[in-house]
C-alpha cells in the first residue's frame, strides 16, 4: 500500500498531516451531524457500486433506541465515516468514495461486493436466521467485519456507565459460528502495523470509556495462523473521535490516534 508523495515516515513521525483531520472536518455538510453535531438527520442514498472502496455501515433493528443519534447502528453516522474517508484517501492511495457511504442490512446481497463492513453498538444487535446465514457466507468468502463503539461495562468520563455489550454480541456471533473462540489481539498483530506503526494500541486515548481499549478477533477455524475475519474494538469508541474531529472538544493528538487505528483496520481488511 503506497502513501502519497510525502511518505509514511513523515506522517508517523510528527503526525502533522493527520492534524489536518481538524481542517477537513470543519468542512461539515455530512448527513449525520455535519462537522460533528451528532444528530441523526436520516439516511442518505447509498453509493452506486463501481469498484471503488465504499464505507459500508451495517444496519439492524434496535427497537427505536438511540435518541438524537437515531437508531443504535447509526451512532456517529454520517459525519464519522465521512471524516474518516477524507483521512484514508489523504494518507493512502486507496481509491475510495469520499462523497458518500452506504448502509446495508446483513441479508442484503450487495454486501458481497465489498471487502469490509462495519457495525457499531452491538449490545442491541439482532439478526434473523437469513441474516445469520448471509453473514456466515460473507465472512467465509473473504469478507472482513469491523466492530466499534462497543461498551465494556466500565465507568468513564463524567461517571457515565457504558453497559457491557459483549454478551449480546457474543450471542449473535455464536449463531454465525457456534464454535467461535474469541482471541485477544496483542500489539504485535499485523493489523497494528498494516499502515501506521502503532506499538502500544492499548494505550490509545479513550473518548469517554473507562479503562483501556480491548481488541479481539475471530479467526477462520479459530486458528491464528489462518485469516482474521472479525476485528472488535471493545470497551472503546474510536469513531467518536472521527465524528467530532475539528470541533475542538478533544485534542487533535488524541483524534490522530483514533484515525490511525481506523486506517490500519480498514487497510488490513482491504488487503487481506
């Protein structure tokens, strides 16, 4: 994966270019809250498939929960992915749509056109049997699922308790792969070196969660020597930094770390 002409070493060294996330974010104009408003403004039209990379967010029934951010699956939509895509295409040569994203259901056959799909807030996630079968087929055919915005039952900023979303997530994934065995992803895993060098991923800043982030993965046949199919950002919410980048609510340096983690995860999924 090539970087643009200034080179990867310049980006990692001072993160000067990644600080541009703030300037990019200030452009606003995205459906899920503009420059970081956090208010759900409804669904935008999906991007027509043309072979370029598309950020695909997965939807699911959530009983109308979610408040001003809309349903639970829509948290940080659409500003989060819009800001992220501007950074991804700025620092890499990934040919991606930056003027739109797509929202799909798990039983939509369109998912098989895309190498990476993304889901958030899986504590309220549920699937029909058809969706379970479709997700299993997608992952076994080479697809990669990234899970984010997933509370770990910790008390964080302002005394806020984030209920543990792991039990329901594990339940849903056990329907997909009944023998699934989750494994913690440590700092030496290739995902943390897929683009940026991230030597201490468990020390990245938290937006509001307490404690440290936890990264977990699901391998094909539960074998770490085989393909990683699912990557989980547990007890953390990196996309919160994406959504509110450029608003001044958190230091740019902290947002940079969230963008770096996201770039690595998506590029790992695209290239594997």
